[in-house]
C-alpha cells in the first residue's frame, strides 16, 4: 500500500512539473504574439498608414506567414534550398507590400520596423 501511495505521489509531482512547463511555454508564445502585434501597430503608426493600408499589410503578412510555415514544415528541402525559397518568398512579400503601399510608404514601414527591432534588442 505504501508503495502504491509513493508511486502515485511521484507521478503527481512529475505531472505537475510538466503541466507547469507547458503553461509557461503557452504563456511565452502568447506574450510574443502580443508583443509582435504591438510592434506591428507601432510600425503602422510611425509609417502613417491608413486603416485600409494597414488591413492590406496584415493580409500580406498572414499569407506570407502561412507560406513560411509550409516551407519550415517541409522536411524534404535541404538547408540551402530552404534558404533560397525563404528569400524568394520574402522578395514576393516585399513586392506585394510595395504594390499595396507605394514606394515611399513601403520604405517608411521598413524603416519603422527596423527602428522598433533595434529598440527591442537594446531593451533585452
């Protein structure tokens, strides 16, 4: 009986630690997503994008993210091929952004994103 109780206690302790780690990972992912959205909105504000332009950019980012996730999940690609494909997808995304925003606002958005990334690195 003591062995069974000890075993149950050990399993409970192990599961508690695993559960705590999973919650921590989920919280970290949620925080990162929230920070990413906050940075994106700040970049939109700095670049002075209209709500319509913001919606276009968000749509482009979502489509781009989906294609990057597909590339990341494809295990048949070598590292060099994956890098080439990432570059191709990034170039397509940038071309879509330039088309949607125009050259001046595209550059303003990229500059704002770069400034915010650098500020975030300094704070870390």
